[in-house]
C-alpha cells in the first residue's frame, strides 16, 4: 500500500488521507521527540549507502554453496559500482544547458508546444531533469493471511494479503513499519 509522505519541520509523516489525515507512522527529524503510540518509519538510507543497498538487494542468507556466495558478492560489487556511477554529477552544467537551449531557441522551433519564451522553456526542462532528493512516498508491506494446521504451524503459501500493515520491533523496542521509501 503506497502512502504519501508529508514533511514538517520536525517530522516525516505518513498519513491516511481516507481517515481525516490520520498519522499512520512518523520519523523524527533532528532532535524531535518520538510521538507516543504512533509507529516509527525505518530510518532513511544515507545517500552513500551503496554497499548496504547492494546487500539488501542481493542478500547472502544462511548457508550457501561457495559458488553462489561468490556470485552474489560479484552482483553486490557490480551493483555498488553502477549505483555510485549513476550518482555522479551531469557531464554538463546548468549554464551549459542554458547556452544550448538559447542557441536552439534562436535557431527556431523548440519542439515544445505552449512555451511562450526561453525562460519558460528552461524552467520546464530543468524541472524535468532535477530529481527530488528526498522520498515522496512510503510503500507499506502488508501482512499476509496464512492457513494454519491444528498444531498452529503455518501451511503453504499465503492465501491473500490482508489490510493490516506489517510492522516489526526495532532494537529499542519500538514498533516500526516495514516497507520501502520511493521517489516519484
């Protein structure tokens, strides 16, 4: 279930728009206190956590054959290298882009309908290429409904997801939502 993130001065909040902006979870920013009775969001990943992202994406779980472990380590290394390369700054500066756009604009048709002048065109293009630096949504993982035998043991695959948001307890004993941050 995807939920929009609302930023305040002190908190990152996930709210339920269907229930009068009810706060589902929060993440204190800076030294803000934890809100009593409201689950926490997982900490935001730091921008330079490529290795952590690689380990999450290609986990080495339990006992595996050495060739599988080597294969997963290679995948982690390749992921980390690609992730770091993708974070590198653009080859051209904003000023280079403005010069190129000015030249194209002076030469004739820009290819953009409804753009009145060069400044509007530059604003439009710069907005499209600049990505937000903070997440806009949190995708909550949902609990799954399993069938159980008479001994209380889980049987087979889940029947279907429930409407219950999955939570876990962090190392400080606080309830934390399970899910991922996304940028749109």
